[in-house]
DNA sequence: CAATTTGTTGATAGTCACTAACAAATGATA
DNA sequence: TATCATTTGTTAGTGACTATCAACAAATTG
C-alpha cells in the first residue's frame, strides 16, 4: 500500500469523523459539505473527489470485505440460509469489535436519515448481486436467477436484523438480532411453503 | 372532486408527458426542470410544488390504488403468495390496459435511469408496509413482524417480475413474468425449506 | 350575485450540492 | 537529483430546490 493511498484513507477517515460530529450535532441537512471540509482541514472539491456525494461521506467504510469468502467457506457445509447467517454473524461481529463506536454512530445516523438510507440502497444492491453469484457457485441445484432471488430474500433478513438492532439502540448484541431475524425469515418461508 | 384538483391533475399529467418526451430524447441528466416546465407551459416552482423533486415527475402516477383491496379479497381464499400474485396480475393488468403506452414508457425510463430507480425505493417501501399490514390482518397465524418480512419477500418477486418484463422490452405479457417470478420465488422458498 | 376568504400561480432572488479547469504542490520513478 | 504522474486548492460555473410576495382564480358566505 503506497503512501498516497495511506494519506487518502487517512484523509477520508478525518472527513467522515468530522461529518459524523457535525451531523449528529445539527442534522444531515443543516450541515454543508463546505463546513465538513473546513472542519476536516481540506477543500470541498477534495471531499467530492473522495466520496462523490455528501451521503457517501457516511455510507463509505473501509472494513476489508472478507464477508463473501467467509460465506463461501460455510456454504460447503451448511444450507444457504445457515451459511449466510453464520458468515454474517462472524464477519460483522469482527467489524463491530474492531471499531464499535464508529459502527454504531454511522448505523444510527443512517437509520435516522432518509437520504442516507437511500444512498445505502446501491451498496446493498451490489452485495445482493455478489451474494447471488456466490450462492450460484456454491449450490449446484440453484440456477443463477434463483440464486439471485434467494440472495434478495436473504438481504431482507439482513436489513431487518440491522434495523431492529439499531431500533433497540444497539444494546442487544447484533448476533442476537441476526438469529431472530433469520429465524423469522425461516418461519415465514416454512409457513409459506406449507400453505402454497 | 373539485375543479382545483382537476386542474392540478391535468397539469401534472402535462408536465409528466413533457418530461417523458424530453428525457427519452436527451436523457434524464441532460434535461433541466426549467426546460420541462417551459415545455409544459408552467413555471419551475409550480413543478416543484406538484412533484417535489425532478425524479418524482416520472415516478408519480395517479392510477387509483385498488391493489390492496383486491389482495385482501383474494386473501380470504388463497395462501399469501397466491393471493398477492393473483391480485397483482389482476390489478396491474388493469392499469396496463388502461394506459399501456405511458406505463411502458415510464417503466422503461425508470429501469434505465439509476436516479429514477432510487427515487422509486420509498414508493416500494410504503407498498411493503401496507402489504404487511394487509397480510397481518388476513392471516391470523402471522405476527406483524413476520407479515412485514413476508411482504418484503413478496416485493422481491414483484421487482424481479417488472425488471424481467422491461428487460424483454415489454413484449411478453406482464402476467407471464409475474407467474414466472413467483414460481421462482416459490421454488427458492421450498428448496430452502427442505435444506434448512 | 356580489363580497370575502382561501389556495394557487409566476417572478425574483437565494442556498447549496456538485463539476470543470488550471496552476501549485507532492509523491512515485529513473 | 531530475522527470513524471497524481493530488490538491482556487475559482467559476450549472442546476436542483426553497422562500417570499404580489397577482389571480376559485371556493364560501351573506
């Protein structure tokens, strides 16, 4: 990793930290990018070069994404829902342990701010596509179309779990909410299977 | 319905029609709201008073929303997935018959334009919430949390069907794509049920 | 059918997210 | 060290969106 990349990442963290402070204090709409840039000691165009949009200052993160590998590993031994549930718990617990304060602050702000939730949609869409690909590779009896659909269903569980987690203020462990949300998903699926 | 509301709806249709023409000709980003307003014979602030944002000029529609009632009616006799599938086919076919040209143009443009797809997310989120409420009322064994989850899963089917429909240029009937997407969804669910 | 009240419109001016262009500075490279 | 490639800040711009207010149209009332 070059010095340039280091500086870039360091600067992005600074900007995100400044933005987090300002947004929490005054709300997303009341803070201008100009103000964030000034607080972080850079110019506004630099912020845009790094993040693209005001929303992505918060949505961005640089936790290394071992998630899909972890899921793929579990997928050799477990059925899809279990593999993803286990992988998610493992990987997100790791991220949370590593930087719990920032994770919580970002999640809270995102849940509370419609514009940020919306800006997160493309991120989830990409995760869905990647997860679909992993599932299609891991389970021979899944066509690509069905694997993508299954990935979408699983993401519903993910979003639900995180929503509930933040809903409780992050007090109960993320792990618990994943287990609950996936249990609900499983129950819905089984009931539906019986009925349909 | 008062004269004022009539004028408002008529004006909104004019604006949407003008926007559709311009967007199709030059692309969403290349057309300013000013230009749309001029083409529709109103002022820009009026466009904003009517639609709120540039995106919602296209996302907006005024087809009367009998969808949930229709689904609720079917829900007394069919299991959830079937009830929603049947209701959707019935109702969306009706809308499509009534104004097929505009429906297709709007759908195509929305699928092709990221900003419009994003602006449609809150609309789908509201539909999900309403559908969840209907399901919770219609099926006694569903808790509210699970009904909401089921609604989210069903919306995955909806989005998939519409995506595939537009993907084929709208040649194959919407009906067919709904049947296929819901069949895939059912298959995923049943496989998953067996595996989990 | 006036007279009054209420809601809607266009004109104007402003804020702010975001981009293009260029010159100065700084990290990579030979 | 000398050259090359990137990154930065400055400046100036576009366009989405909002607030204000005066002119106007429509609902309401006597």
